[in-house]
């Protein structure tokens, strides 16, 4: 019986030594860096996550805000849905240092499908980890500048050039009926003269 007691006592001491060893190692990690490993390092988490869908006018542009917290503070970047990094495109798209993705106002002729009808993701990362936002589907709606009360001369007709402009706009979100209505209005104005 005393043999069993000695064995149990030894096992208990060995377990206590192992726990002391781990506690000592944790204390070394804590004091070595000047801050606690588990208490101060934290992977990123979103404070503001962008919405899943953003529709905007080409005349207004759009802002996609994204902020995250963590320790150390995370970097905020943007990527396309397939993982490619998003960079500035002069006069079209900007990535601000605060993590905001800005789609700048643009004329209808400067529409770019890869920028204005695309999916983006916010990426927050630090030395502990990385977190991705949901896909953000952006879609620009193109505004057509319509003539305001301007009379057309008899020589002015609904030109092929104007038809081509309307086709471009139809592809970018203008309904075909709207283009037909505008064409009919211009033809009626010509007939009145």
C-alpha cells in the first residue's frame, strides 16, 4: 500500500512540475515583449463592414467605408472578389489611407465595367491574422444628359452619332423605352418647326 502512495505522490509532483513549467514559460513570454501574449495580441475584426450592394450614379460616385480593430492595429486593403489587389485608377478609383474605397464621379463615356460593375472585398490584416468582408457588388447607373427645352433646327435630325450614344447608354442601365421616348420627342420637335 505504501508503494501505491509513493507512486501517486510522484505522479502528482510530476504533473505539478509540468504545470509550473508551462506557467513559467508563459511568464517568460509575457515579460520578454513587455506586453502579454494572449492579453494584447488580437486578430482583426470589423468595426464598419461595407454593405453587400452599392448602387450609385455616375454623377455622384460612391464611398465604401471599412474599418477594423485589432492589436496591432490592422491594415485595411481592398481586393476584387477573385483576390486581386485594388489600386488607384487616376480620375476613376481611389483607395484612401483610412480604408475607404472611393469610386469617383465620371462622365458616361468613361464607364469601365471592371470598376463600375464589379465585386470588391475589404481586407483587414495584422500580424495575428486576416479577415475578409462579404463581397460588395457595386453598380453604376449612368445618367444621360437630356436637352432642356432646346429647339432643333430643321437640318438637325436624330443623328447616327446620337443613336450610337444611346446604344452605349442602354448598355449601361438606361431602359430602351427611355431612348425611344427621347427619339420620338426630338422627331416631334422637328415636325413642329
